[in-house]
């Protein structure tokens, strides 16, 4: 009997919860429909981990338990994500997992962690719009699409874009009928009360200050501090 393919979501302290649970719910739907997939959440250990909300979560497995998943998904966040981008234990796991993975994906600023691991050099990639320009620091080519594919690397824009990326990937892996079934299962049919985003109205000044504060909090004392904390 063929072993199911493993979809591993990477957990680290302080990540943005929707970056994790949005695509996690999509892939859990896939695993429920198809016995060919299993979904796990991996961390350095199995301790309860805080997120950027009052809700904490616990990984189902450790990095050592799942050394070679077929699919890896890295969520994002703000200050804690910059801190994770300097965590050599996490970066080493991603480098190892990426060697044999069929897909290496990220949501929001999770792509900065992939970049810090040296996995996006010379590749097109995306992240949250407020952080997109930082991708070039890791040798990537920033692209503003909802999700970007370059080889086996798949990087989504900010937060809710992870759901779109996950549905796209389910369609690619299992077919559009399965993806549509998952979409119906989670009733994903966005109708935001204020309508679609007008990118000409993006609050760049507000997010510039927010981003700078998050970077300083996350990178102070790390190996990346000299590179990114410029006066």
C-alpha cells in the first residue's frame, strides 16, 4: 500500500494564526477526501506555542519526526517571523526538507524565512505587500501576484492569500473537482463588507512604521541585525 504524502506546516513562536490555519484547513479538507495525503504541524519540539493572537497551539510532530515531507508550508508574521528568519535550527530544517520536497510553499512573510534559508536565490517570489521589497535582499525577484510559482517553490501574498494558494495547489495535486469540493466544504466565497482592496489606497506610511518596529523587535541581537537594522 502506498504511503500517503505528507503536508507539513511549520510552526514557530508568534506566527500569524490565519497564515497557518487558513491553508491548514484547506489541506485538512483534502486529506479528508483523499486517503493519499496526511497533514501534520511540525515544530522544534511539541511544546505549546504562542501565536500573534491570544490563542496558542501545539505542533503534532517535531522536525525530527518529519524530516522529508513531500510538501512544506511556512506561515508568516511580523517581529517573530524576523526572529525565525535568524533561527538556524529552523533554517536547517527547511534546507533539509526542501532537498526532497515536491513543493515548498509560504504564506505572507514566511517567504522571508525561505529567503533567509537561501532557498529563493534567483527565484520569483511574493510576500505581504508591506514587506515585498525585502525579498530582493535574499536574492529573490519580488512579484506582486496573489501567489507566485517558480519551480517547486510557491509563495503567497499576505495572510488570506494562503487560502487561495492552498486551493490552487489542491487543484494541481488532486484536480479541480476536489479543489472545488474543498472550497464548498469550507464555504470559501469572500464578499468583504468594504469590497475588494484598492491598492492605490494602501496605507504605506502606517505599515512602514509598523514594519520597522517589528523588524527591530525581531532582529535585535540576531545574525541578521547588521544587515537589516540600518539607521
